[in-house]
């Protein structure tokens, strides 16, 4: 969902400023096409005629054989011919691919269409992707076993255990897919990133200076963000509850669209931490262990909902996050740091939470709501909010980047400035 929303937001950004274009989003359907995804696609299709969804033929897969990430890689790998067929029938000016979709590079080459990557995470993450070919040669073991710092251009040293999940285990299939991404990125016509120049100046400079890719040309970088979903219309009972809470008193906890699927042990730890913190909270819970509505309450500590009644509100599965974050009663956001949530948090306040233990949850919530550090985070976020608006304004860095991107694909296709 995090990837789909930002891809659609990129499409909206393109047609808003270059209305002669229309956008076709190629989508795969399978087990991960959950209710929120289906209803999101329906809403966009009904409200934005310039964006259409082209559903690629369904690929039959034995789901028992794959975990949730492997399913995505396998579907993409097996859809190469279908993507090529779609490109031949649509005949687009350019193909923009998510970073999971490297195999589509060959579909585009066969259909003679220029390919641009779209990085739905920030420039920090892109540095890791580009530099991964070098890391693969420099660090011989698996990052998960190293217990050391990893050095990347433009970034502070990163504990090896904090490397992207796909890159942690050298023997996994994800590792080869991540390495393949690192090899394909420099071959693209350009890289579009959902960030803005003043948000991540050091990694952006490192990429533009070409120091993340050895012995190869780094393609042009287009920082066009922040691309964020609109708050939209519609109501939700959690918004009514927020209306009745004091200003900036509620801490909002939500852990993205996929990562938010916790085991029952983890849910239990978060619940305990929230109870101990004594603060008001709005918490979105998802769990892999059960999807039956009646079972939800059993996942939480006995009596938790009664003891926190009035000061806590639990939403099952999905909350209107953008609306929640802009609500006046929300004073803090505890997140897994999915990039969309980070960007959306520029409208609110966030602290990352790492270790899922009750004491850590309690500490994190208290720090955010009570401490000098929490106040400082609020000030930094406010400054970034102003920078973000500037980047998207006329002649702002993201608008200039979008214009350069459009010029680039026109040039690739030999089109004049009117086409
Ligand atoms: O209850 C919910 C949960 C999520 N959202 C929205 O769903 C999106 C979630 O995106 P994100 O915060 O990026 O989380 P994920 O989808 O889990 O993130 C995946 O995709 C991101 C973008 O590539 C990566 O940065 C993350 O590491 C990866 O986990 C955001 O727009 C949220 O507003 C809701 O509206 N309601």
C-alpha cells in the first residue's frame, strides 16, 4: 500500500503540472491485494479520470511455497512477458517502475520504452541501493551476523543489523534481488525519489556526485517529493473520538501497511507499554495471527481495553492516517518509519520505535510527549514542514525536478516540447 499510494501520488503530481499526460498504473493482483488496496484503487479510478489501472493477468501461484515478500518477487518475475504485452498495447512515453520491479527493465527494453525508477523511500535508502554492489564486495559475510558499523557515502555509520531487511542475509533470495536492483539502477534513464533537496542534502549530494556507484555513470536524480496522499473525505469513529480529546494530548501509533502485522507477543508488549505510559493514545493494530473480528480482543492483555477506556482508542486494521496526523488532538506519532509515514509526519511529530518491548514503548511515548527531546523534535519537524511546502511551490526544487524529468523523457523519445 505504501508503494501504491506514492506511485499514484507521483502520477497526480505529473498530471497536475503537465495535464497533457495520462497515467496508466500496471498492477498485480494476488493475496496481498487486501480490502484497503481494492477500495483505494476504486476511489482513485472514480475520482481521477486521467489515472487508470491496468490489471496484469493473474499468475497462479502455490502460496504455501512463499512468504509474503517472496510472493511479490515471484509474481513480478513471472509477469515480465505480461508487462511487455501491456507496454506494446499502451505505447507509453516512459515506464516508471517501483524498485521491486527490476525485471520489468527487460520488458521495457524489448518494447523500446525508456525506464525510470521510482524510489518510494528516501535518498538515504537509495544510497544503500546504489552502493550495494560495492558493499557486496567489501563485506564478505551476512550483515545480520556482523555486529559492526557499515559505512555508506553521505550517511552516518549504520549498525549492520539496521541494513535493509532484504540485504541482511547473503544466502537469501532477497539478497540477490537487492543486488540485482543495485546493478540495474545505474542502467535506467533516471531515478525519481520521493524526497526533496533540503530534507536529505548529504545523501542527495553523494548520489549526484556519483560516489555511490563505482565505475559506472549515475543516472540523473529527480527529487520530486514530498508526494503525500490527501486527507480525503469520509468519517471514521476514531476521528470522532479524537474530537473529544484535549489539544495535542494523544499519541498515535501505527506501523505502516505491512510491517504493522505483529505477532500476538508483540501486540501484548505494545499494549503493556501504552498502559504503563499513562498517556492518551490512538493505536492501529494489525496481526498475522488472526483476521477474525471476534478474536481481536483476545490478542490484547486481559482487561486492557477496560483499563484504558476513555484515554485509549484501538482501531483494527486501518485508520485514515493522514487525517489523524493533521488532527489537533494528536501531539505525537510512534511509527515504524516507513517513508510515507515519515513524510506524513512532517505534518505532525514522530519518534522511531525500534525494540518492541513494553518498557521501550513506555519510554518512547513519555519521551515524545513529556521531554525536551520531544520538544526539539517538534521544532525540527515544523521547520521541515515549511521546507516541504517551499519545495512544492512554483520554482521550488521538486517542481524544477519534475520539469527536468518531463524534458528528459521527451528527449529520450525524440518528442518536441508540445508533445
Ligand atoms: O492504518 C493505516 C496504515 C497506513 N496508512 C497509510 O499507508 C501508508 C503506509 O506507508 P509507509 O508508512 O511507507 O509504510 P509501509 O507501507 O509499511 O512501508 C513500506 O514502504 C515504504 C515506502 O517504500 C518503505 O519506506 C517501508 O520501509 C516499507 O515497509 C501511509 O501513506 C499511511 O498513511 C493508513 O492510511 N492507515
